[in-house]
C-alpha cells in the first residue's frame, strides 16, 4: 500500500486518518487508534480460543495411540489371552477371531464418531460463530448470515488454532491494514465478497442500512417458506432478500 497525496504533495486525510491505496486501487483510511483497540480485542478472543482449543485437545487425548488398526487388534488379542486360550483349547478358533474383530470394529467406530464430533464442535465454535457475529455481514450484506456462511464457509480453515481464509485461487488472504498479518474474519470476508462475480447481488444496495433495511415497495406479503427459498438459484435468493422478501419456517 502507498499513501494517497493531494496535488500539493500533502497526505490525504479522511476523518483525521491518513488514506492509503491498496494494490486493487481501493482507498483505505487507516485508523491507528482503532487498529490498536481491535488488536487488543482480538488478543482477548484469541486467548479464549486457545483455552477452548486446549480443552478439546484434552478430550482427544484418550484416543491417542489407535492410528494403527493392526497394532490395536494385536493389543486386544493380548489382553484377552486367557479367554482366547480357553476357546482355542475347546476348538472355537473362529469364534475368537469373530469376537475380537467385532469388539475392535465397534470400539473404533465409536472413537471415530466422538473424534469427529469434537473436531466439528471446535470448527463451529471458531468459524461458524463468526458469521453470526460479523459486523460486515450485518452492515453490508443483502442476505442473512446463515446464507453467507453457506456460500463462504469452505474458504475458512483452522490452522494452528487460527482462522485463516483462502481466496478462490487458493491463496491465503492477508490484512490490508496490517501488512504481513493474516486478515481478520471480517477483512477476509469482505475480500471474498468483493472478488465474487455476483457481489452486486450479495451486497446491500446503497442507502439501505441496518439488518432490517429493505428496498422501497416491499410489502409484508412478499414472503415464502424455507423449502421454496432453498429451491431458488443463489442470485434469485439474493434478489428476493434485497427486495424485502421474508423467509418463514
């Protein structure tokens, strides 16, 4: 980014803040005080995320050591040695094999189910909740947070406990105001929206502000149920919401 200068070579200010131009030609007023305040807030949030990550890590510890199914099966055979010997002595070798296999498969399936649940809960906490709390969505998007999440959720990943966004080309998205640092959730989401070819349908029309804003002419009769709304194309959904449409359960 570079500073924007006026005709006399002076730094251009907006609301008392220096204006920079990014590589896409977009002007950004960098509010240093607000940036520091945001960093402090994000550090507090990061600490909370680290604590929850540690909690999930503790829950996953009991499942360590079962990555090799053959070794796990061998361990079960050793632990059940006495019972196995008794059955073998009575000629029931196949019964022993079937019992060990059934026991191992049941244990493995349950542990996999619990592991996936813990990992899914962790992802929903780190990523899913941010769509619902997003200031950018509330102030700028023409579609509700759950539809924004459905469209962009897969472009956010968790890496080393941090939420990292990737654009359509698979490139990591970095902050425009904090060079070299990973973009915050709202910064990354804004970048993804503006890069989307349907951004005009995704963004709220100028002049409409707040989560309850609608276009002129919208009426309370402009409603549809969830099933009908889900059958619409994405652009139709966006247009319906922008025109003041309401989705009922």
